[in-house]
């Protein structure tokens, strides 16, 4: 190897990794950090990477692309893995990998490296993306090569080599933060009976610290894309940031799950996803009056497949790209406003309106029979019941 581009976050794993790769391969290491909304985690990153052994570092702002091209489509697909997980980490990985490959090609690198463990899903997500985009570049997964058995070993290595890290043996959590969520794994969370420590959470308030009065907000949509809150037009990053703040204030978006990893094992994870939780609820509410029944049911039948493909790392696979192409025409009439109430961990829809609404108050009203004669239902029911009778009509 002459040159390796490392996906670098500055956390425990990749900080040790940068030093270890340089020692093992005796080659140039380029650090690359994708800014997908880690907030303060980027502070001092350049100095740290160079001090640890990187020849240079690329810090690339991908927040807008992340929200527009990854989060919004997932919300439109109602992609939720195993009924709970909104895919915050899973959605960021293909974007991070795509830019990493672009840098590797531009810098003439032989290889790319990632910090995913040998037991998790991220190794698959990164490497499937690498293979789809540039199969000639060699992927390196240090967790599958080095002698370290766990994060306590990494903490000890970092101390020995004077590598600054924030993780400690008391709090050895593996965290992943971006504009969509933050996840926590490892440490005391590995026992699924242990409750998450109250001081674990970052984006959301504990319910006993949330306001005793709700916040009412209106989210405006244009062709399936949220474009404003409470009559204020906002760009995608600003909009999700504001929803994260509002949702976090009311303790919205926490989940504690044991999920089925693609590698076959079960894993316990704690997630905070306040803004996207609100968007999922609001988007569904607006679709309920703007998309016809059969189109919605067809999409819903594919939602679990959307989620599964994203979770398993197949964003660049042909079947997933085909599913993505299905979303845009479906969202053309998803334009309007949704009103929500945020309170004590809950997101409650209190109103929705749209210029292309398919909802007819006159048609559905219990008062009068405009546009529909109740007696018409007799034949409809009879025809639909024919198959129950079988040969009894012969």
C-alpha cells in the first residue's frame, strides 16, 4: 500500500486506527471526515488527525446532501427497520462511502479503510458501497485484522501512544451521531435488561424535564419535501435542525431496541431521533389526504423492503435504485400543511390540509348522501362475498 484514505471521526476507534494503519502499512494515511451533522464533534479534528499521523485531512460538508438525498427519500418510503429503527446510521453510510471513494480516486489512493467492527453492519454497508463504486480500490477493515479484542484494549493503546480520546473504561459506549440521530451501543447496554443511564442521552430531554405545555407547529410541504415550519421557509438542514431541537425539548424520538443485524446476531441499541420522528408522522398524515388508496398500499407493502435494503447496505444496488425511482412520481401531489402537537414524548397530528386533497367532506359525511347512494354498497358487498360461497351457488 502506498496511500490509504481512512474514514475518520476522531473517536476512539478511528483515532487508534489512524496510528495503527500507519505503523502496519508504513504508508501515507489521508484522513477523511464527512460532516453529516456531528455538531461539536468536529472541533479540533484537523489538529488531532495530523498529530496522530495523517498526512492531510479532508473535512467535507455533506449535511445538505444527506438530508435531501437520503433522509427525505427514506421518510417518503416510510422506511422503518423492524418497526422501530428510523435508520439514522444506515442512511449516512452510503453517502460517507461515496465521498470517500471520490477522494481516494482524486488522490490516487490504493485503499480505503473504515472503523466498522467485524461483528456489525457498517462493515457491510461501507464495503458494498466501495465495491459498487470502485471495485479496483482495496478495502481495509482494521477491526478484522488487528489484535485488539475490545474498546478497553483501544483505550490502553491510545494511552500508551499519547492519542487523545474521550472514551473511558467507565463509559466505553460506541456512539454514532449525525443530523438525523445519535446511537449508543456497548458498555452496560450490552445487557438488554439494563436500563439506559439517564445521563446517556444527548438530543432529548428526560420526560420529567420536558415542558408541561405542548408546542404546536405547522410543517409545510411541496411535492413531498418539507419546506417550512410555522410560515417560515427553511432549507433542509435548517428545517431538520429546528425539528431536532423542538422534538428533543419534548423528549420525542427515543427508542431502545434489540435489532437483528445482517450478520446474523442480535444487537441492543439505544437511539435518539427527534426531528425525523416528527417528519415521519407529519409526512404520513399529509399522504393520507393526497395519495390514493392503492398507491399508498403498494408503497406500504414495499416499505419494509426499503428499510431492509438500507439497513443491509444495498443503497447502490440496482434493486434499491429501482425502488427509489418509484418515490418521486408518487410524491408530486404531496403538497400542503400538517399541524402537530409535541408533548411529553408524543407527536400528535391535529390537522392536515392540501390543495390536491382527495378527501371529500361531503362524500364521507354522515349528514346527507351527496355523491354516494348507500344502497350502492349492497351490490359491492355481494360481489366481494361471492368467493366465500364457493360452490354453493352452483
